[in-house]
């Protein structure tokens, strides 16, 4: 089916006209791919012919199409993504409210389409009598009569009701938001605001929003008191009786809450279902029709309830509730839905747009690595046509959204003493919500409090949520608003989630299934945009990797033993059997960690590694199956055991039981805390949270052991004798291949966009993330081959470099499962010069390989090179070094020789800070020095570090970018070696992957390209790029790995000397 009115790049309301050529082509590639996705879905959902119904195969499992977009930094990629995504979203929202709602509830589905389990062995439906009763489509008169029958109205009514209910609630929400926007415009002076829409983050604008929010909270509290009085005394008495019954529980009753229910295995359930299937089969018709009859009467009583409701009397919480906004809660009043966490009336219902019932609007979900990148995307949304209508929610951790200084800082009065870690902040927050006094962890004592003042008023939290939706707000905006009214920004963002059309969030929240479930974020039918997607494989590995130390295992054993002793006489035999298996696993793991092997030979796989450094530890890498054999648990079915742990909820019950027996909990935590307090390495000391069960951590590790040997390995670490008091032995699971970790996202999302400035080669991304999808791998290899022939060859020719037009070329490759797009830069060729420097001022060869770069001669030659370039390079000068350790080495040498003071005399020296919190302050000082003084400033950073990505070095901040060496990863890393070997085997077997050496080369060049991309930030920017290492000019693989827009003609050895480079750079700046 063709989408005739689907938007195109020409119909996108871009903020300025005309957009860059590459921006238009990028939007066209995205919208064309999304159109193909919609058309394929319509084709797949079309009903099959009755003639082929018996022979039709099972429907193919849907997988979201993937769109890989590479657009160099400075080409307006974020704005193009925002405009294309918002155009698609507005189109889909309009179509969703037109299309019939696909109903998932058996009671309101088409009677002619029976449930999947109600088809007899001959393939005919149990409802054939009803199918045959329905008239043919050709008989218009008969069909019209049937459509007016009560049964037909019963079938059709819920579909229209879902849409009408959603439209009514969305209209109410939009009306309230428009009132807030109108008041805000009046306060901010409409004329001034419209001419300065990019300054919404200014202090004046925030002040207006804070004042409006304060008055909104006051009005909401008055309205809530009136609404509460209207509920009547009966409901109050019922709630009081419930509270009384809960409060009257005895200790025995409380202990009974943690009892395990009788457990039935999957085999038992299958047998039970088999015995009862015949009896249930005969009752299906009566049950289904009785439900239809009941729903008809119920809807006849309640259909007009919400229609006659006064929207102005609805609470803010009801306006934001997901079941009201997506229509799935149409059976109940909006206020009743809002008072229920999961309204029973919405379970199994359909929702507008095919979203998960209760999740509200269909969404664009934008994820990035850092909060600064998320704020940048929100800023781009403010520039778009939808700035005054789009509803945006910024999600983050408590560490960034919390407004309570008593929680955030060790000493609120003296913030210089530092912030608490994210784990500590979470611990205090949960303690406050449970009205517990906060205990001390290590030497730092938390301020004792019975509750958090920012959570005292639920009305204030809800009002903050709706006010944050009135304008596109980033994390800083929401935190500022929360402080103004003493409301929690963290929980207000979660409350506003269902009403949001755009959700911006960090990688960790998006990529973790557990994190998404905990905040209620559904990806169903959403457009997922992942920016800087070259970081995605590493982020997936970090999320999936886990470790458990010996104290955690011992704590789980202690808690499980206490629980078993308490309830052993009351537990069923099946429960005791599985609890015994869990105890067996814990004992085996603890015994293995307590007895380290005596061998100290150093090898790659499955053998012991012991370093000579004082702080070294013994390591052994094992496959999961090998570890199970070593633990003597090879006869244990991990899948069955994990299914029991999940279904029985033993981890949660154990946590609740232990919370009632504080002595057990405190003893277990004290052992872990004593270990963490003994650490002197400057790292954050981990602690055992009271709100996380030790058994749940073990469960996570056991789940990792069910993965294949290709997906990950287990590294066992034992401390040496000299350091045993500082660190315990542990199991550490490391993820090697991350391909399968995106499966749930691919099943739910409408489409996935992977964007970045250095995404190529596409085959590398596909091999990392989609190696198990043959269609994607073949499409990526095909696209990369065509690009290498067309794009790379064109960009490398000297003629192209001198005649390249302002409107750069773009290349797009479409397949049903994968779309790839790449483009050139928007700057003219004369605005950038790339120099390859192979020799220093004294003729010393610049060789920054690991075994030669730390010599005094090499460091001194590097210092002389930078000193000379500082004489001709204006304003900002950014130096990227291969590692932090090498930065320390050269600074120590330059201090001793006086080179550091000589460079400082030319330009003010800045260094990349050690803490991420100090990055903004350092950049501010560097920017001021680089722009204000005639000499400028020099900033030393590290490739792959805090300032090599997501930092805007525009204009005078980076007139020169100097890259030192090549940041190849450590080839001796056993995890990297395992990854490369696995890729080599797959490459030899199938040929649809990349080799290990290619993977290793790509890792290095991608890091270099990220650093190079800091130089150019917009069409009128200019910079000189100097690549200091002889390998840049001598190795064609390295040269071809650079961005096409930054390459000059093929390097000539006669032009890589220091004199030639100085001359070309001097001439470049002389023409500026």
C-alpha cells in the first residue's frame, strides 16, 4: 500500500531557507526509509485471501528497519534529525487518529477473528458459524442492516471509543499547556521572545517560568483540596480502614508476607493445561459472548461519563496519565485511571498508534552519551517549527536531576568538599521515601531526615511535570524549576513521560531493558534515534558486563540460610528443592574464589596471568561452560533455576525478609563496607545497598552465564597475598559481542536511526551490532563497497579538492532492512588544510609508536614542534595526545627541561581536567583566553577522552588541531584478542563480516576522526589540521581511514618535512 500523503524533505518546515544541501538530503534519506517502513507494514498487515488462508505460512517476525546516517560535525546534523523526526511524528499522530485501532482484547476484537488458540485441528475457526452468518461485502443493503445490529455495534464501538477518548484527553492536555504558554509569552513579552527564541535558557526566561510555576502550584493545591472534598467521606473511611488493617499486622503476619507460594514447574503447568483443555474448550463461546454482553452494558452506562466531564476540573495527574492519553483506559473515568497505578480497565486494551497501553503518545526517543549532547538536541528542537507545541521530557539519573543539596553534597554548606556518588544519592533517596533515618556509610555521615522535602507535595510534582512540557526543557531547566517550588525533578520527569512526544535520555537508560521497565518507558512503535552511535557497542558492553565479589556471594548465602531456617517447616518440597540448588551454586562459587590456583604462567585464554606490579592480581579467562565444569555444576540446569528465581520472586522476598531482620543485613553490609573503606586507590568505594538484594546480583551474573561463549567470557580475579586486604576475589563477566543485546529494541521500535559524524565504515557498525542479521550485514558491506568506489575515490583526487562546490555530495543506499547515508562537509575546500608532519624541526623522525614515543629525544622534538607552531597559529590551539599516561610523561619532561614555560610564554596552557564535572569550567576559561588575547591559548587533551567528543571548539577555540600519534588499543588486552579472534573465525566461515585486523584499525581511526572533527563546527569556520606521525603519510590504510572532507591529495614524502608544513600552514592563515 502506498502512502500518498507521506511527508518529503521539501515539505519539512525547516527553520531557515534554504537548508544546506546535505541537510536536505539527510532528511530525504530518513523520510524515504520511514515511508518504505510504513508501506511494508501496511502490506504485511493486509488480510490474506481466504483461498490461501489454509496454506499461508506463519507471519514473519517483524524487525525494525535500521537507518545509519553519517554527517560530519558542523553540517547541522542534529537540526536535520530533529526536523525529519518531528515531521514524521506529526504525520503519524494524524494518521493514528484516523486509522482503526487494532484491538488486542479478546472481548472486543472482531468476532470473525478468533483467538489464536481457538482453531480446531482441521484449520477451521470455532466461529465459522458467525463468519458464515456475516453477509458478503457486495450486498450493500444487507451489510447496512447488519451494521445496525447490536452485535455489530458492540464490535465497532470500542474502536471508535478508544480514539474519541484519547482525542478528548489530548485536547484537555493541550488546552492546559496552551494556557501556560500564553501566560509565559505574556510575562516574557511576546515580541522580544519571538526574536530571541534561541535564548530560552537565559536567566530571564527561567525566572519567568519559575514565577509562573509557583503560581501554578498554588492554584493546583487549592483545586486539589476542593477535589478531595468532593470525593466524600465514604472513600476516606475505606482508605482509613485499609490503613488500619495494615497497621494492625502482627510480626507473624509480616513474616508471612515473605513466604514463597507453591511453585509449579513448566512441565507441571503443561500437564495441567492438557488435562483441563477439553473442559475449557467447551466454555470458550459462552465466556467470550458473555464478556461482550457485559462490556456492552458497562459501556452504555459509562460511555458518556468522560464525554460530559469538565476538563477544567481534571487534576494534573489525570491529564498526564498514559491510559487517558492513548485511549486504553476508556472504560473508566480519567480521575479513576490516574488514581490507579495500572488501571484494570486498560489491561489488554488497544491504544492509539499501537503503543503499549498506558504509555501515552507515540514517541521519538533520542539517546546520546553525554548530557551536554542531550541539551544540544533540546536546543535544536527550540529552533524548529514545533518549538511552541512539542512536548519534551529529559530523563536522567538522580545524580543529575536531584535538587536537594542535602542529598547531593557531603556538606551542603561547603560544596567544595565534593558531591556524593550516584549510588550514595540513590541510597539516600530511597531511604527518605521509606521514612527511614539515614545511616552512615564509611566516614561520611549523612544528614538525618525522616523524608525528602521535595516529595512532600505530590501536587507540586505533578504541576512541575506539566510545566516542564510547556516548553522544550533540558535537564538544567527542569532542575532549576524544581528548586524554585521545592518539587522533585526526578519523579516529575517520570510522571510527564506518558505525555511526552520527544524523550531525551542517556544511553544507559535506553539500552537496559530493566531500566526502561523501571521508569515505564515503552519503545513500541517509537522512532529511536541514537546519536554518536559509534559509542553504542562500548556502551552495550559496559551495561551487559557485571561482576560479583566474594562478600556479595557470602551475603547471599547468609541471607538465604536465615530465610530457609525460618520457613523450612512451612515451605513446599519443590521450593526447598530449588532453594537447595541456589545454595549449592553459592557454595561452589565461594569455594572457587577462596582457593586461587597456584600456577602463575601468563597466557591468553583459560590460563593464569600474574603481573609483577605490586598491585597486580591473578586472572583467568574462562568460557561460561568451562566455569560451570570447574564449579562442578555442569549437571545443573541454569535455565530452570533462573526461571524459578524469576517466577517465585525469591530475590525480592529475601530482601524484604532481611529488611525485617536488620542484624543479618547489617552484618553482611558491614563486611563489604570494611573492605571498601580499606581501599586507598582513590576510586569510589562500592557499598552494598539496602535496597538491592545480594541474590539479585548473583541472579544477574547467572543470567550472563546462559549466553554463548561467543557473546562473552568470565574473568576470575584473585588478589595477590600482599594486596588481599584491599580487594576481594571476584567473578567478572565481560561482553565481547553485543549483537543480540539490541533484539528487544528491534522487535518493539518502529525504526532505529544510528547517527554520527564518524559512523563509517558501516560494515564495522553492522559487525558490532547486527552480525547475527545476514540481510543487514550484506547490505552494509554492499553500501561500503560502493562508497569506497564512488565517494572515497572522488574525495581523494586533487581535482575534487580544488573544485569542490559549497553544496557537497551525498550518497545513500536503500534496502528494506538497512538504509545508509553519508555526505561531505558544508565548508569549501579552502577553509581547511590537512598537513602530514613526519619530521620535527631538527629533522628527527616523528615516531609515536608505543615503544619509542616516551624517549627524551622524541618528547623534546615534540616540544620544539609545538613551540614553533605557536608562533604562527592564532587564537586557540588544541593538542590531542594518545593517552593520559603519555600526557603525564611529556609534562614531567617539559617541566624539567623548561620547555613548558617556553610554550606558556607563547600561549596560555590548559589541560583536560581529571573530573568530568570540571570540563565546563576549564572550557570556559580556555575559550576566554583563546578569544580575548592576541597570543591565544593551547589546550592539551586526550584522544577518546572527555574533550574529544561532543565539545564545540568553534571559531577561535580551535584554529589549529594538532594530533600526536595514533591511539591504537592495547593489543595484549585478552578481551580485545578474544574479539579479534572471533571476528577472524566468522570472516573465514561466512565472509559477511570484517576481519579482526580491520576491526583493530577501525577502532584507532575512529578515535582520530573524532578528534579531527573538533576543528570545523559550521560552514564559515576554518582550521588547520596537523597530523604528527610518519605513519599518516606512509601507510595508505591510515590515510584512507581519515574523513573524506579532511583529506588533501595523496601524501607526498617531499611535503612532510617540518619546513614544508610550516610554510603551508603560514600561507593558510595569511589568507584568512
